[in-house]
C-alpha cells in the first residue's frame, strides 16, 4: 500500500531572485569545465521542462481532493519561480559564450512529441522526472558546501533554493497520478509507472550527457577525453549519478511513495541561508 505525504507538509513558494547583477565566469563551478557543463545542461532543460510539469499536473486540479488541489497550486507557483530563475541563469550561461540554441531546440522537439501522448501518460512523464529532480535535490543538499565549492554565493543559493522546493513538492505529481488512476488494479498501476520511469530514465541521462558533451566541445574538450571526464564526474568522483542510484531504484518498488523517506530535515538545515541571497 502506498503511503501519503506527511499531514503537516508545507509547500512554500519562495519568490526569490538570484544573481541578477553578478557576472559569472565561463567555468563558474570551481573552475571545473565538466561540473559546469553538467549543471549548465541541467539548467538548460529546466524552463521548458518545468512548464511541461505545470501543464500536466494542473490539468487534473479540478479532479483531485481539496488538500491535493492546494498542493498543486503551491507546486505550480514553485515551478513558475524556478522557470524564471533558470531563464535568468541560462541567459548568463549564454553571456559567458555558450551557444545553447541546439540544446533548447531538442528539448522543445521532445516536448512536442510528449504532448501528443494521453494526458495521464504526460502526467506520468512528470512523475518520473520529478523523482529525478527530488533525488538529485536530496543528494545536492546532503553534500552541502562540497556540491558547489568554488561557485559564487548567489549561485549556491539559487541551486539550494531550487533543491529545497523540489523536495517539498516531490509527492504532488505522484499523488495526482495515484488519484486519477485509482480505478486501476495496483499491479497494473505499478507496472505502468515503472515502465514509463525506465524509459524516461534512459532518455534523461542520455540527453543530459549529450548536452553536456556539446557544451564541453565548445570549450575544445572533445572525443574520448570529454567522455571519460564526464562519466568519471557522474559515476566516479563526486559521482552525481552514483549517489542517487539507490533512491532511483526505490521508485521501482511496489508500494513506493516519494515521502517514504522524509528528508525535510535537509530543508531546515539549508533554508536559513536563502533570504539574504535571494532578497
């Protein structure tokens, strides 16, 4: 049986702005081109992706219980603020000399295909990707200062803010899916979400790796050297994919719920640093 979100869960849309006046270096993450490329690739996917998340979840707002409808409202506001801040961040990536037009066009093309699917299938894409963002967010906050060592205070605050809110709303899309498919047998509902998750996981990793390699190529880092350095970053040290392997696998467990692991303590440990940076 699937659990539910904590009864006292607070999903707080924080209307903060970051780094508007600072000029970031090209390799803004500690002078590391590989770490910078990976995070730039992630950020390039966020504005269009989070717009899709909003569409797919809000579509079912009128069909869910009032408490979940209120969580959807908060989810939408959080994702809208995330979109705005990553648009600003991506503008600075372009200002540092990177061309992200091809990356953004590929994302747009993939969303055209996604929007042809059934509304519940679109929702399940969001459920799958929200699990990715939540487990990345947890790993990011758990590593603390090490995750963004060498980045500016404004940049660290922006990514921390995003991670906090991804944890807060990590169950909203999942609970919406569970409600709208409540008439299905549990084994069928589990099988559908697992198969979609496996496909989305493959596509997510493949596409972000391709995007990061394209950005590295713009720095003259190409061929096997680029691939080895990127995969070492993802699987070796610090191992940003390796760190989320077990939480990723947990999604495939029958009865899984995003709040099986209550990690709100991480939010409490990090949110105090946000107000001065994002004021």
